[in-house]
C-alpha cells in the first residue's frame, strides 16, 4: 500500500474515512513508521490547537472603544439554537471508550479459538507493567509500542506468506477479528493522544497492542502447523 496522504489522515482523525478503506489504512499505519509519525503529528497538533483560547482580544483602550461601538451597532438576530462548541471529552469518557474497545479486541481474539485453534501465545515482550508515579507515560508508551510494532511487523510477514495454509473459513474469521483488534489499537491510541500523560490510557493502549501481537502469533502458529 502506498503512503497515506494528509487528506486521508485528516478523514481518519475526523471519523469520516470510507469504511471500505479504513482497515487497510489502519493496518498500513501500524506497519509504516513514517506514516504513523505523520498521523501522530496531526493528532498532537489537534490536541494543542484544542487547548488554545478561542479568541484573544487586544488590551489597548482604543480597541475597547472600537468594540463598544461595534456592539452598540450590531443588529440583534434571533437564533433557534446556540452555537455548537467543540470541547475536549472528559477524562472518564476517554477511559470508558478505551475500555470498551479493549473488550471488543479481547472478544475478537477468541474467534479463532472456537474451532480448536492454538492456545494463548507468549509474546516474548512481557506485559506492560503499571507505571510508577515518577515515570513519564508518553515516553514509556513510545518505547514499549516500538517493541510491539516491530514484533507485529515480523509476524504479519509470516501470516501473509503462510495465509494459503489456513482453511478459507478460518482465514476469513481471522481477518475480521484482526480488523476489530486494529480498530481497538487505533481508538485507544487516539484517546491517549488527547491526554498523553494519562497512565490508565497508556496502559490500555499497550494492552491493545499486546492483544494484537498475541492474535498474530496464534494465526502464524496455526498457518505454519497446518
């Protein structure tokens, strides 16, 4: 897949990307460091812009006089609805949304096991331990995520190479499950991008990465042992 354009990244972050290409874009971003960095840059810019004041008024006495005249001469227009102001979601809502996506990801990862596929695989990386109070969640997340993504990229290469060994129905269910897990990864990452120093969100985002890696290991083991 070619690199993702800025227009597509904007649509992805706005939630308006065509569902037909959504999974492919998310999967490319998980594999492509350059596009992922651009995506994270856009999310960071949105977060910083969202923290800016909506207006900054000059403090000079001249401006105060001009504004008073403008307000006095402005016509009164009746409106039926107050303007909608975009606000940052409260922290509890971000945590709840991230938790829901993790439940979806964990449930999806069990789909392949319904018919007796291989059991839980060990990632070899280790679970993301709770952060001590002195640790920087953003730095810890970036370091751990890099390790997960590197391992996942290697496993995806094995899965793509050995996909033909999977029964067609299993391959189809695995593809659907992986799409759900990819979505969970990106939704938890997006929540973390809006609050990068939130330890709970960092924990959830890396847990989603671990679920994805475990699932890829199951598929890789099953395809090579079939």
